[in-house]
C-alpha cells in the first residue's frame, strides 16, 4: 500500500509525518496539521515546527532525547540542520540575543498536562548550558534548582495532571557577555483557594504531602502533626501518600536541597514547615455558638496546638478568632 503524502512549498511530495516544519507545506489547515502531528507522535517525534513556533506534544513516557549527547548536538547550530527540539529553541533565543544584542522572549503555553512545566525546565537548562566557560556555577545552579522550590509550593495534582502548575510565572534571565548574571521570577494568579478546599479527586499543593512523607517522627511531633488524613485541608492526603509515599519522600529531600542552594538557612526552613503546620492545624479549628450571639472554639486541643506553634496563649488566639473590633 502506498504511503500517503503531502507536498512541500517546493512541490516535492513528502510522506506524512516526515515534515519537520509544517509551514513549508503547500497546503496547511487544521485537518492537515492534526494529521501530520498525529503521524509524528506515533513515531515518538513529539516536536514539530510551524515557522518560528515549536509544537510539543506530551509523550507521557520517557524519551531518550534529553541526554548529554542531545545537549551538545543542539549547541550553536542552525535550526534546520537537526530535528525539531526544545533545545533548538533555546539555542535560537540565546544565539539571537548574543548576535543582535537585543532581549529575547520565549512564551510557553498550553492546556493543563501539556508539558509547560517540563518544557520550561528543559529550556532554561539548555540556555544555561549554552553559556561560555562558567565561573558562577553556584548562581547558575540556583537558577536551575529554584524549579523544585516553585513546584513544591505552587503545583498540585489535578484530575488532568499529576503536576499541574497552579500559578503563572514570568522568568527573567539577565546576561552579560553571554553569561548569566542573575534571575528574577514573578508569580501571579496563584490558586490560593486550593489550600482550603480541593475538588473531588484533586489534592492540595505538593509541599503538604512532602512534609508527611519526609519529616522524621521527632519533627512531626515538634510540629504537633498526626496522620495526613486527620486534617480537613488534606481530604485526599491519605490516598496520595499511600500511592506515592516513596516518591513524595524523594521530592521532600529535593526540596531541602533546593532550599539549601538558594540560601534558606536551617531556621528559615524550620519556620516554613512550622507555618505549613499552623495552616493545617488552623483548618481543623471548629466553632460553635456561644451565649449572646457569640461564638467559641469547639475543639480546645486543636486550638492549643495552633497557639503553641504560634507562640501565643490559646485564650488570646481564640479571642482573635471569635471577636472583632470596629474602628
């Protein structure tokens, strides 16, 4: 059976799925584009150009296209000389910045689960790799290692995606003579409501589960924490830890390494986890009606745990939670 084909802008017949840049096809519409992308995807060719745009389709499996060999192949090469790849986009942006001395911008967009988070990490890693012989290795490692930190506090499992970013981020890399001088990350639209409630089948932010999987018994006692399923804000917590406890523990240690690298002291780290524990305890506080249209805390033990971590008396905390003053 003859293979179906399309024709390029030069009029040459090309077998379906073998066109690296769909913009070179004589005819291009939605149907043709989807057909070409499907054919390429079936052959594990997840990257396709459409002019200056790189279309990436999540393979949902590990592909051997991000090893050291591929990193080196896509260094300072023409985009047309090698198959489409996110590394080629990194190289194009970096090379244009160096050659033109103008700022460059890469926009990564897509549906939940499309692979935006992973693509961002791959792009940044390759840009860092393209820098000349480096003397500020510590700085560049900080730029790379900030991702586990952002993912722990800003990503969560959803129905669509096990590692969905629940916020947008704008990352600026600053260069001088081709070398990274610093980075700035702005976050926006963080889904703060996820802390207090999640839809059925979804989870809270990763960091809560990392804590229960990674903290020692002594540390859990220090933060007055019990099992994850004891906390209202972690309604899906027990199932997550049952399925992925080992994985969560590994991510917890990755988080600690990232904190160390970007400059969090031991006290800073303890304070972060203490605040996370306070949030969980506070979520368990229950209120009942008191005399004269007032309210009071129902579960004194939970109030005591919260107040103890805050370093204040339980009566003071209850007063703050159950009364208000009109100024």
